[in-house]
C-alpha cells in the first residue's frame, strides 16, 4: 500500500522543464528519480493467461454421498464404458459431489469450460440447480422436475421416469383393443405416479375412466379386491403395486391381460417368477434383451439388483446423448439404446420408451418375440 501511495504522489509532482540544467544525480549518470519511473510503477500487471479448456463432457454425480453413491457409481460405470467403446475416454471428466454441494460441482464444470454437463442425478439436486439461477453450459439432467416447473435455459432432461413406462403400457393396451381397464394401486408415491400417468394417457387416447381399486395386503382386503373386480368385468388390469406385491395381487385378479411397471422385475427367485406368469411389463432393453448384438462389446457388471442395471443402462445412453450435444444441441435425436427408444422432444425432454417384456416359464422374454 505504501509503495502505491508513493507512486501516486510522485505522479502528481510537477515535471522538470527541458531547459533546466541537469541535477547532480543526472550529471553523474545515475538512475533518474522515482518521478520519472512513476508510469512504470503504476501500470497494472498483465492479466493471467486463460486456463486451457478441460474435456468437453463433464459428468456430475453424487459419488461422495452415502445415500446415492451406489446409484451414482452405476451411472458413472455405464457412461465411461460407452466412452471407452467409442474411443473417447479422454473427452470425459467426472466430478464427484456430496449431498449439499452440487452447485459447487457445476461451478467447477463451468470453470473448466465444459461444453456439455451431464447431471444432476438426484431430483432435489436438480431443483437446487434450477432455483440457483446460474448461467449453465448445455446440461443434460438425469432426472426431471415437477411437471409444472419450467426448465432453465440450456437444460434438458433424460430420466428413467416411471411415467414413461405407464404411457407405453397405455398405448399398447389401446393397440391391443382393451376397453374396460382396472388399476390396482398401492400407497407408495412411486406407484401413485405410475397409476396417475397411466390414467392420464389412457383417457387422452380416448379410453374410459379406469376402475380404481386399492391394494390392501390383508386377507380381508384381498377378498374385497376379488369381490369388487368380479362386479364389473374388465379385459385388462394394471398393477400399480411394488414388485414383491405383484405376485400376490395376481392370484386374486381375474385371468385377463395384466400389466405392470418395470418395478415388477426385482430379480425374484424362479418360483415367484412362475407366479408372475404372463404378467406384461416395461423395462430397459439392457435387461429385456441382454444378448442383443448392440451390447456385445460393452462390459456387463454384476450388480446387486435390477435397479442398478437400469442405472448402468442410463449411463450408457447418457454418453451417446452427450456426444451429440457437444457441438450444439441438435434439432432431432433418435436412436435405439440400452434404455430403449430415445428421442428428443420440442420441450427439451429426451424421451425414453422402454422395451415390452413378459414372464414366461420363469424367464423374462420380449413380449413381441413371437410376432
């Protein structure tokens, strides 16, 4: 501070006239007084050179969160496996974050001049990012906001949404000629979302309001369910119940086409799968057709449950999406991937339509394999 103050004071001193005789110091060839150097002293230092850009694709995941680390690891493994298969591992950077610092992770991605950021994975983190009003790079979130919430600029969503399974089922049931439908619903928030999305799509396509029956897992509750289903005949049933309950409900339901979400596939034992014989559901292609030639060169980790298999498939497809977005967001996007059919909508949502499957003789097979 004192040197800057001195330089400022010297700069305000009157200049020496050209006609004045040289002072003693000048005559002896000594350095000029500080006043003559004041311009140099006051010049600000040159700006630091801009840091080189990092990899163009950044994957932001809650790898440091105890609650979500396993899910994040499955997504990361799929993403990097797809990058390796494409010979593009050096184009990807992974940034880990904990439960409360997703915004710092996005700041780091932006400082690294990422062209595309993939994440967040958790819905609450996505809500925090949307509410932060940050200027984002092109971002592909692996979750979705509430239906009424507007997406921030440059943000797209690509999620394993159960609503997508419900809409796929509704469309296929209409194609098959179903008319009178019953929905048997559980109490979990996930199953309520599934039932609501199915009913909305079914009515939108011209179907009648579906019958609605609660699932009460007691002997009396199940007897009431059987009685109520017999009162008004139906030609199709949707099981909006959690996986372990589906086999139980099926034994009390009439013998008609029965549909469920991918949650019905929980890697049950062989006997339970036999109880689910002919139940139809939607799951990711990675699970339904594991022997597909499209997946032949990709590693297939052994995970503890089917939910992690689905997240691995999401990572595989998320890399393919990110690669397309590196240059600029495309007007169109469509491919058959590990999660199913993937397409970009006009609302900046990347839709995913899963693969139809059924239980047959204790095994999972594509529903249309015989068509």
